[in-house]
């Protein structure tokens, strides 16, 4: 009877996807997910952008917040969210998240375009009132 231990460490990945409808025209969504490789072969696949393991982790995350709304999307890119930094002669791996990607885009002149969200009308709305109000 062998014991199997789960990896305690999850890796962060960044994904980019598009929703091809009128409301999301020209927009890309950048997000993060986590992935936990089960063995050395799976770990090796993390090092390749758009690998099946990275894509599966990204799709699982995206589906968690789009599937119930019936949103169809196209996954465009996935990559392990790490960068190598040389520090005092040593190479150090630093992990980052989607917020850092957004910061780099903003510093490069690419502004985040917020989508307008509508509040659902309350039951207390009076006749003739606009039941929807814009939320920023």
C-alpha cells in the first residue's frame, strides 16, 4: 500500500481570452488561474506556453465564471506567470499575477476599458421610472 502526497505548491498562470459578441468587441480579458502538477512530466509541460495542462487550468477558471451565463469565449494564450531575476549573481524565479500585467499595459498606454454594468430593477421601482441605473 503506497502513500501518495499531493503537491502543496500551486503555480500561477496568466491567460488571455476573447468574447466575440457586440458588447465585448475589441476587448481581451486577462486573468489568472492556478495549476498543481501531479508529477515531473506535468511540471515540464508548465514550461511551454499554451500547453494542454495550462489551457485546461485556464478553461476551468474561465468556465467557473462564464458558463452559467452561457458566454462563449476563445482562449488565446496561457503561460506560467514567472520571470527570472538576477539578484546578487543568482537567478531567482519571481511569480506575478494578472494585476501586474494590467499595470504594465497601463504604463504602456493601454487603458482598461470598463464595461458598463446595469443594476436590475428593484421591486420598489415606480411606474414610469427608468428601472435600470448605470453602475460604475
